[in-house]
C-alpha cells in the first residue's frame, strides 16, 4: 500500500473530478461537500508525503511497473513533496471560499477545479519530460475553463490572450522536447541529466538550444520580464477563488525551471545562460512589477503585480545559482503563494461590500464589516509587503543573506525598493478602502462563514511560518542541498548507472 | 529528403508565426494550426528520417524509433483539443465583444490589422 502512496495525489483529484462531472453542472451541497472532503484528504495525504520526503528518501514509482528510463516514473523528493503540500493547502482555502456561492456562477466549477489539481500534482510529481508536457496541458486546459468561469467581457478578452500565448508556449515546449530527444535519446529527466554528462561534443550545441527553449517556455509560465504582460489582466479578471489558485500557477513554472536547472542541465554549458537569464530577468521583473504596483488603479491588478514582484524575487533567488539562494527562495515561495491567494480572496470580499465601485481605488460607501476586513487586510498587506514580524520579512532576509557580494549590490536595492513600492501601494489601497468612504448606511452582503474560513486558512500561514520558521527553513535548506546533488537522484531512479561516472562537483555549486 | 522535410517544416512554422502576429482571431487560429503541424512534423523527425523501416523489431533490418511516433500521436490529440477550444473561445469572444479583434477593439476604419 505505502509504495502506491505516490500516485494518490494524482488519482484522488482525478476520480473526484470524474464523479463530480457526472453529478450535473450546477453545484449541489453534496458536490461541495465531496469537493471539500476530497481536498482536505489531499492536504492530509500531502502531509504524509511531506513527512516521508523529510526522511531524505527519494521515492520512485514506476507506472505500469516499467523500469526507468523506458517507462514513465513518478518521483517524490523534498521539492515535489513541498509543492504538492503547498498546492493542497492553497486549494483547500480556495474551495472553501468558492463553496460560498462563487461556484454557482458557471457550470462544473468543482469538477474542473479538481482536474486543475490533478494537473498541478502530476506536474510536480512526474520524472519524465514528455509527461510533464501532458500534465501542463491538463492544468492549462482546466485553467482556461476556470478563468472563463462566469463569463463576462473582461474575462473573455483576457482569456483569449492567455489561451493563445499558452498554445504558442506548448508548441515551443514540443520543439524543445524534440530537440532534446534527438540529441540525448531519452525523455526521462534523470536519464537525460546523466546522458548530458556523457555527451559527445557534436550534440552539445543542440542540447544548449533545447535547454534555452525550455527556459523560455517555463519563463512564460512563471511570468518573467519580457513574458509577463499577460499576467496582470488575466489574474485581475479571473473569479476570486480561481485567481487565488492561480497564485500557484507561476510557481509551476518556477518549479520546472528549478528542476531543469539542477537535475538536467547542471553539467551542460547551457547552465551559465540559464542562471544569467533568471538572475537578470528576475531583477528586471522585480523593478517593473514594483512600478506596476504603484500604478495599479484596482486592488485586483495591484495584487496581480504583487504576485509579479514575488516572481521577480523568486527568480533572482534561483538565478543566484547556489544552495543557500535556493533554500531561501523556497521558504519565501511557501509564504508568498499562500498570502497572494489570501489577498485575491480578500479583494473579492472588499469589492462585494463596496457596491458599484468594486475593487477600484476610488471613494465609495462604507464597508459593512470594515473592522473584520480591515484587520485581515492589514495582516495580508504586512505579510505581502514583507514587513516584520510576519514571514515575508524573514523570507526576504534569508534571500538577502544568501546573495554574495556582487549579487548584494544588485539585489538589495531592488528588493527593498520593490518592497517599499508594495508597501506604499497597499497602504494607499487600504486607506482608500477603509477610511476614505462616503457617509451613509453601509450595505452589501456580509461575509459568510465559509468565505471567512477560506481566507483565514490562508492568512494564518503568515504567523505560522514565523512560529515554525526553524523547521520550515531547515526543510527548505535540505531541499536545496538535495537539489544540488543530482547524482543521488539519478542513482535512485536509474540504479544501473555507475557512480564513478560522476565527476565530483565543486562544493556549493550546481 | 532531409532538405524537403526541413523546408516544409520551416515554411509551415514561418507562415504560422506570421499569421499568429496578425490582429484577428481567425488568422491567429489558422496560424496556431499551421504551427502545430510544423511542430508535429518536427517531432516526428526527431527519431531520424528512414524509409522502409517499420517501428517493429523483426519487420525490417533497421527498425525505426517508435517513441517519436507515440509522442506525435499524443501531441496531435492534445493539439486537436486545444484548437477546438480556441475556436469556440474565438466565437464566444466575437459574440461578447462585438468584433473579432484580439484586443476586443475594432481597429481604424479600413485597417487590415
């Protein structure tokens, strides 16, 4: 039983999705209960996997019992376990919030939501590049449908851009896969990483081309500078629970980038370009997203730009190219994903009580529950802007410490400036929403208990991540160390590979 | 054969990219379709171009690599579903936004953008 545990994060959402899709299009109470129960089970399951991965064991699951590299494998290491757990926790908050009524604005919300989880978990667990493509397509197709949930002009317009861009991205992904398969003759990530170390000279240029193509594709998903312009309008127009779940979507791109950076191309000449691209692209994203946050005239757009700020921060961490940078960025990733999700949900609650003004930054009528929403917004804003005492500050501190002398010169001013921009933008938004209101009786729907529990579930992560900062950062640091020694992963997946084939790598380097 | 094959792939992707950059949803969909043809042909060729070699051991002296064929099959299925989706989306966008421009706004009078 326990060796099959690895496939459950994929099977559970799939079976739930099938059952929910068969139960009719409009959400019934039963559908909601099933969806919440299944997602809670996923949280528990991912907790078990997390504990399992924490024992430094890399588990491999051969689908159909075909041995790697011929069959498709699922691999659970520390990074996969962390990402699956993060997805499950975020998804539970979103599904609780959606069950308060957002799911009834279109058809089949819960079924498609579970399909999205299937795609996400599959992408985090698979050890095969082509399989990664398939899971990407599953999660993208589900995200197209979720984004359009409820319809409306803005959603259709933004959705069209999002769909077309991602289809072009998929085409590039396939070209990259073709190039890499032609050059190395394998699609298994570990096997590819191993074969690249043994590659003859003639194919090195092809591998570099394939590696850079893959980097472009994943940068599009992760939304790094020249490829992020789709994100603000898409996230700002998506329904709140969907936008909150999308907070993990950019992290899928980051996850894939970390994987190819550490496991596949760490020994290839392409790694220099990948690191440089991530570093400078991340810094530039940080700068422009900070300006975008200041310019945003709507809370949803503002949060979307703050997501971009976090993407920039994470990417520059990945571009540092050493263990402590990766460890720091993983700690920051957990925090920023959950808080961005919470802020999207909060924006919806605030917008609902402001009538026609919605989330636009203009004077409007008084909020019905301004104390409750205001205090939650304060927690979210402090966490997102990275102020002490919440986890955002710790994450940034870890990243700034991880940078070496040259990197500090660039990272410190940009990271602090972006933090300042986020703080100014959020405090401006907060003062407009909670202080600059017209006189008159407040109206609008009160926050339901389900909505409140969804937002609280995500917001609570900010103080919890500070309380348990020790164990969490220890875990992320160990994750970074595991990523930095891919030969161990390769030997677990491919037991036949000779250990002597690996040259010893310099310490603290990919 | 290699020359012909690479020419076909190149022309298909060039036309696909040209159409993708246009402003109306119809040309974009045609462009996406052309691009996916080019990608499928390219994937197919990654196992090497051979004539008279089946992807079955024992049928021919030098069997072809079956994996690219399997990959192409998957890519075709996924590409087909995606094209169907984007066609429906384009029709929906035409209905909701009132025109078929990608930005949802009609260009200048007489503009072909």
